[in-house]
C-alpha cells in the first residue's frame, strides 16, 4: 500500500485560535479521501497545510515523498488545487484559460493542443470553447476549473468544497469524473459538507473545531457508531422532540418528514423497550423501530452537532 499523504501531530494556530489541532493523516495513493465538516471546522486550513501554502506550528508532513515546507516548490508541479471560489479569468474564454494554465506548467506546442482538446471533450466543453468564463453556468465553471486543475496530469488533486454552487445533477456528474481520475491512479483529497458526497469517498475524516473526530470508510464509521438509531412515528413530533432531548441518554432527535430520528446511547441494550418505559414520553401507542445509521448520525455522535 503506497502512501500519498502522511501527516503527524499537525497544529496550526491563528493568534489564539487553534484551526488545526494535533491532526494525524495517512492517505493511500489512488484513493478519494474526504474531509467532512461544517464551515470553520479546519478543512481549508488542512488543505493549505498539505499543499505547502501554510506552514504548521508543529507536526510533520510528507506528500508524495516530499517533506513540507522544505520541498514545497518540487511538490507544486505534482499537485492540482481547485478552490471553492472560481479563480480563473472571467474575461478569457474557456480555451484561453486552459492555454494560460498550460503555459504556467510549461505545456506547449502539440502537447498543449492535444491536452486541451482532450479536456474539452472529457468535460463536455467543446461547444463552449470560445465562450467567456464569466458567462458560464455554475456547473460549466466547475468543469472548467477541474479541467484547469488537472491539465498537467497531477498525481494528487486537492478540491476545497468544489460543488458548493452547483445543482445535484452536476454534482453527480462531477463525482463520476473524480472516480475516473482515481481509477487512473490520481489521489484525490476533497473537502465537503454534503453527506451524500462524503459517502462516496473511499475514506474520510470528520473534522470539528480543528480536531479529527473520526476516520475510516463510510461503512466502518456507520457500523462503529456509538449510538443506536430509533425512528418514531405519530403526531405531535415537535413536542415529543423537546421531551426526548431532555433525557441525557438521548444524544439527539431530529424530524425527517413524518418520523423523528432519535439517537440513543449504545449503553442502552434494548432502546425500543427502554423508550417505551419512559412514562413521561407516552410512546406506548407509537410505532418505534431501530434503523440503519447514516453518516449524519455518525457526525452527530462524533461532534454533538448537526451540519448546516
């Protein structure tokens, strides 16, 4: 198993704020690894540390066999970075933007032409090639940004919340492109606050307040969750939720349609019977059932918060 990213004990502070706190990471080559967390959880700071854009206050980083920050310049030719905000030139066409980025990476002549034609085809931008970037839709800008980030065929691709401004169909298509890149050997590190995206990753870390709260495959995280999920149906769910969350053995309760999704501490061996025995809740005539955990449930039990 080859390692693309190895980090140990990373700490990054901004004044009195600790943005990243004692972070350990090990990411295998060719995988899609996710950072899942809300705004302010440290996702972007982690990416900037791993790309050499920021220096850590403590800890060690090795990316593609290069030590940071000492070998940052060598690393920059081997990685691609797609920021959350569209950062290409609005007053250039799609083709002009790609030519400009190609020249930055020293890609010229026949290789440049061939690479651009391939990317225009892969990302369905051939018919828009002479259109100014400012006039593109969110999904088209996203595809152009990904094409630009991969024009030099990087070994490692960093994506910072890349789908925050696109619709579900474009998000799904974007992830199909990421799996194509992974299948070809490119390692992908992507930050997100979307649960469905996090479930697509081969492995992921859940971050909150700069701390890694959990790490593993989505399936591993759901199977090892330190809570049982019970769904409760019936009327008056808003009032019932307020009563449920007063109990210290109930981690959270959240309404989903006509059901109340309740997380109960794993120490309760028979949560359905236990709930029915709580006289003040009056649950005897309601439908209660244990259901499969979701990644959002994992996040709640790991951090005590809901993603917004």
